[in-house]
């Protein structure tokens, strides 16, 4: 029996903006990955008001992957093949 191994590249939340994430997706495809895994999260859900993380990262919402951004990155994955 021969089965193809599916390689999923872990990008997680290790990107600066949607453009950077799209570049990482392209690099994963170039390296031979079959797909990419990202983490959908919302800053307000993970860090409630008053959490010290807001003081450390006042622009934390810029790094969240919400569903709107996820759709853009889904399209980047499809374009990368």
C-alpha cells in the first residue's frame, strides 16, 4: 500500500500582517508543503480589558487573525497551489 503524505506547514500567528502571511504561504508552497495551518484568534477574546498584555502590546489587534483576514489568506493558499 502506498499513501501520499500530506505536509502541513505551521505558520500559526508568526506573521506581521496579511501581506507577510501571504509571503510565508508562498514560501511554504515553494518548499513543497501541501497546506498551511494558521491560528484564528481575536485579541478581545484572549485578553479581556485590563489584562497586562494590552499594556505590553497596545496594537495587539493588528496581529489577530479574524475571519475576514482568514478569507484573504485562504485565497493566498489557493493561489499558491
